[in-house]
C-alpha cells in the first residue's frame, strides 16, 4: 500500500481550467573563487533567487503525487490548473532530491528535509506501482490528481497491476538517464541527511535497484520481461559508447555498495568491473570483453565530438554519475584514474574541433568539476574563467521560469547539431535562449527558433537549485552573493 499524503486542500491545486535558516557548511572552501563582477547586482541576489525557487518548488511544483512537475496555471496565474507529465519525471525528481540534500547540508533546513521526505514518498510510489522490485516508471498518474492526461490507454503507459494502486498508471520503458538522476538523488540523500526514516528508505531503494540491475546483468528489465529501449548498462552493449555505459554502471553499483556496505557488491565492482581484485567468480555480463570498466572510461568515453555533434544529455548523465562515484572511491589508484577521466574527457578540450565546456557558463558542470578536481583557480586560468562565466549564468537566470517568448536567433550558422539543428560559433546569450525545467542538459550553441511563449506554463526550478546549492556546499558561492 502506498503511503498517505497531505490533504489536497494543502496544495495549490485548482482543477477548474479544463485545459530554514542555518550556517554555511562549505565542504571544500579555501579558494578565492571568481564571482562575475562584470554583472553588477545587489548583494544576496543568488541567495534570494534560490529561496524563491525553493518556495516555488515546494508550493507549486511538488505535486500531490510527490513528484516534481511543470505546471499549467489557471487564468489567475497563481493556482495550478493541471500538472504536466514529462518524459522523465523520475529524473527531475531525483535532481530535486539532490538539491534538497545539498541545501540541508549547507543550512540544516528542516524544510529541505521535509521536501526530501515528500519526494521520496513519490518515488516510492513510482517503483511500487510497477509490481517489479527495483523497477521504476518514468512517470506516474494518480487518479485523484489533475494532469494534462491520465495515462490510461495511451501508448507507453501501463495500468498498475498492484493492489492498493487501482486506477493508477505509469509511463513504462524507463531508461538509464532516469535511473542516473534517481541514483544521483539517492546518493546525495544518503550522504547528507541524518533522518533515520530517510536513510532507511534510501538504503532499501538502493538495495532493490542493485538487485534488479546486477541480477539482470547490468540491464533494466521492464515489467514485460524485456530490457527497456535504453536500459543496457554493460560496457559492450554498444547502444552507447562503452565508456559512457561503464561510467553509469560503475556509479550505480558503487553508490549502492557504499550505502549498503555489501561485500558481494564490493567484489563485483572491484573484481568484475574495475578488475583491481582477483580470485572472484564473476557472472557473465559482457558478451565481448573490453577490459576493465575504468579503461573504457579513459579510452572510449567519447563525450567530445567534432562538427557540433556533442550530446549534452550524455555530458549531464556522466556528471551525475561521476560526482557520487569519485566522492565514494577510496582506492587511490582508481581515484587518480577517475580524476584523469574528469579532467581530460569531460570538461575542457583544447582541440578546436570540439566545443569545450569551460567557456559556455554551464554552472552545474563547472561547479561539479571544480568541486571534484579541487584544482586551484589561481593556477588554472581556464577553470577560473569557467567559474566566473558560470556565476554570470546564475546572475542572468530568469526570476520566473514561465514559457517566455523569444525572437528567432540572428546568429550565423556554422554547422548542424546531432539533432540537425543550426549551431552558432559562440554560446547563445541566456536572455535569447529558450529552456524548460532543466537548462544544463541543453546545447548552449543551438540557434533558437522564434517562440510565442505561454505565461501559464511554468517550468520547475531544479536546474537552478542544483547548481546553486552545489556551489554553496563546495564554497564556490557564499551566502552573501
């Protein structure tokens, strides 16, 4: 049976349309980070914006089903007409959980802990209603909540077969990116919260996920018994580059192993994946032996691509994977190799064929890189400039995340993206860029098509919250900014 939730009267819900305080914990600190002085703002702008987005996430976007959602407002532009289904609500809810774990680590906010409890309950429903242990849906539909549709009878949706979930449905065919965001959220929750119930729930979920994925030879298997379309995680699957699959799979296993203290998962990770341990009988996972998983990350990650073909979704997934992986790796030789992967394969490339991440102002990638590498910006002008640009992006971030109108981009096309969209030579200014609930996964070079916008469509703010609280936790930002 699913958990009880607050009465609907406590929520901003109007199905009428028809259509904490604390001290900065600063985990790393010590460096004098650039702060985008060229954009003159009032002190406290970034903190105030985070406070408002935290409020909106809690009061507007955290739906009665416990998942974080975009919303469509009623004509009063205050109450929710309906909540929106997105392809990967599991992913965005995981990112939001991570942001609240970081917020709690910095401030000790009781509200952050309460928010985490609510989203954990929603994610619990998202797995229980599938009827398969360790399997999640991409999204769910609760029969008492107003959505843009109820899921029933739609392609890709399945009615829940589980007693207690009569009338519920879930979006099936969950993918590795959904699990990546989910496990990222669970990893940070396990690391930063101290509430016994939260920690017990996270450990139980990670146990189920590990049993499902490792038991299915590093694959996500849907309720119909078939591997989901993007559910193969073993490195030789060749549905993605070997190093990409290796990083996600290694992170999933390491996060679960660390939370559970499981010696069998420990052996599987070190003996069967990384191959730094011998004398272990490893299950047959990879039909083609490509060597240690760390070697694939070093040699076959292939995030940087020539001719504007970089997949920024894959960058995003790799950052969500390597952040908890590096923070948990205690083997010094493996740590050094993972840091090599981070520095050489994931952030800056001097090769002019590629779009380096350093100059684009992506705050999530930049802050994660700075936190994990622990490089001194005084000795690394590329990193110093990247952090400065990332802070500028947060300063330029719109205070309201509605579907805003934008004109067609006037930049000159220099090539076409992997999705055959026109690409400019320089990043498009944020004021001219259309983005939805998660800026960081998008191609900042893509020339924008004109958009009329819709003031009633409001996107959830997990992108800003993740970057802001990560920057605060690692001392890249301070409370006065």
